[in-house]
């Protein structure tokens, strides 16, 4: 069953985006060089960037349809978004940062759900710390947990390892694999690093110059890319 259906066009300076793909469960990778339009595509899915034309639907619900005049606000789309830097609130503890996702989505407290996600990401020992006392990998795990506590129908991860060194990447990758397999939330995962996506992706959508040039399995990843994670 199709979970996400994207068919959008957007002109961004010299780049003309024209992207169409569908995604179901697992982790769908948006793969391509810097400047291919990957982040712009996930921003259109999230509602942070408005397409010029086209449509976005999630679980049969239309999030955006230019012809019909539909443009659902980001906070109503049931989409969790994990950015490159995590974007945690520095004045809040890890526990409070995690709870922010739940509160902003209007969900009641659910101690069992909170405990499940904390265990999934192995962040129980971090709950009373402030973000400045966390490593880069720990911050990203907390950011993922905050997004999951929104109870999203889709999780967007925009190069979540880009700001980490090779050691921190190796630290967090097993948690992302566990997230893919255990959290039961479909993922769209943005990266230009083939080595990273070989561990995470179940489907690959390859972008170049604003267009989908191929969609399929892991064979679409560049076999000659430097695998700095192994």
C-alpha cells in the first residue's frame, strides 16, 4: 500500500524541480549530489515550502493539491522532521525536549509510549541532561525521539548524520536501523552518502538536477562511492 505519493514542481532560482515518486513502508532514500533538490523535496512534503504545481498525499489524505487549492499547514500533516543539527531547545532538559513533540501535537501523556521510545533509542540515562552536555550522536537520537513522540504517520530525516564525524556516525547508525525495523513509521531519508544509505534504505529515489532519474533498490547507489563508515 502506498503511504506517500509525491508529484510536485517548483522553480528555485536556476533549479527547476519536477519530482514524482511513491513510498510505502521502510526507509525511502532520496539520494543525489548536493544541489539536486533533496531538501527542497522534503520541505514540500512537510509543508515548509509550497510547490508551484502538483500534489502530496499521505495515507490517502491530501496534504497539498495546487489545482484544488489545498495546502494543509505543517503542524496538521502528522509528519515528524529530523534536521541535520537536531535543533533541540538548549534551555530544556532531554526529557522536556522529548515531551515538546507530544505537547505540540496535542497528544495526552502516554508513559508506556514514552518509555518505549526512550528504550528504542537508548536515551534513558540522558533524560535530565541539557543538550549542551550531549554528544552529536546523542543529540540526534533525542531529536528522533522528539519526532516519534508526535506519533507521526511519516518521518523525514534530512541528512541527520551530516554534522557528525565518522565515529559518531557509526554510533548512531544502529539506532536508525532499529528505528526502521521496530518503530513501524515509514521514513524518507535524505543523503548524498551511498555508504550511509546502504545501511538504512529499503528503496532508493535518485535525484539529479531537480529530477528523478531512477527509482528502485540499493543497486542505484553509487558502487564506487567511498564507504567511510566501514
